[in-house]
C-alpha cells in the first residue's frame, strides 16, 4: 500500500525559498493566515476550536468550523475542516531543504479515524483508486 | 482570481467509502459487474449479514443498485454516484492552489 493520497485527498506540494520558521508563522498567526487564507480565530493549541469565515453565499453562511489536531512547530500542523456537516482534515507538512522548505498540504475527505483500519486491510486502495481515476478523468 | 469557498457536500460518499470492506465490495462490483450477495460474501470474507449491512450503506449513498431474482438479490455498481466526490476534489484542488499562490505572495512580502 503505497501513497494513494492523490485521489482520496487534495494534495498541494510546493518548494518554497523560505525557511520553515517563516512559513510556520504564515500558517499560525491570525493576521498572516487572514492574508492568504481567511479571517479566523486560530490558536496553535491542540484541541482549540476555531472558525474560518469567508463571504457568505446562497445556502451557506461562509463559516468553516475547525479544531486544531496537530501542532509540531515548524514541522506539522493539522486541523479539522467542517462545512455543512461534512468533516474533513487539512494537514500541512514542512520539510527543510537546502533551498528553503518543501511544503505539503493534504486535505482529506475521509474520516481520520479510518486511516488506521484501512492500512491493515487486506484490500488495497490501488484498484479502487484505479476505478476512481477513470471516473475523475481529466481532473488535474 | 476570486474563488469562493463553495461548499460541496460529499459527506455521505466519503462515509460510505471510508470502510475498507465497503470499498472492496464497491470495487468488486465495478470490476466484475453484477454480483449476488452470496458471491460478494465469498469475495469479502465476512459474514453475509455483515455484507448485507455494507450493501445497505452503499445503497443509501446510491453507489449500488439491486434487483431481486428468485431468492437471490443481485447488486451492481453505480459509478456515477461518485460525482460529488469528484466535485469535492476538483473544488478544493482549485481552492488550495489559489490560496497557495496567495501564501507565496505573502511570504515574499514578509521577506522584505
């Protein structure tokens, strides 16, 4: 069972010519988060409940209910992302490189408590994902 | 690029497919075409009541359809039902790419 994230999750990976410390600030300081993501009352404390607020649209108040799940300074940050009763998880991973930082963001729609069980399952993701890829077609 | 955080609700699909046995059943039906509950039970390696329960969840998510023939119930996959999940991936893919562009702009400004 290798990395099957690309189809069960949205993954963005970028090399950034900035040290992990600077990127960590942009991911964890309210005013900086607001400048690139959304207004928020985030705190880098595991268990902290907070909200992202964006412009309301018809049938949606623009609010994302979140809870901090992982805080490993300069290395890993994860929070839940709840909209309209749908719970997903956003995880940022920072890896230092000679040029700066490799930043990886994974947004997974599958409930996180399942991740332990699917790893042990005899059935792999590969075939399922093969099918899903056919359906997804030109995605990305 | 202005991009709203348009909500896409694929919750029932993600839940239905979060279970490895259900994924296996859905995959088997997608690959082999229509199957009886008996055949699926042999394939999944769990009890028939367990398979029936999984099929009920898949049915609720519209991922499978069934028909009765004699004493057997036949199931087949409905891959079109995956569309909300595809929408979800497409939507958040675009959303995060846009936000990462903003993040890079911000980091460059912080640099100065």
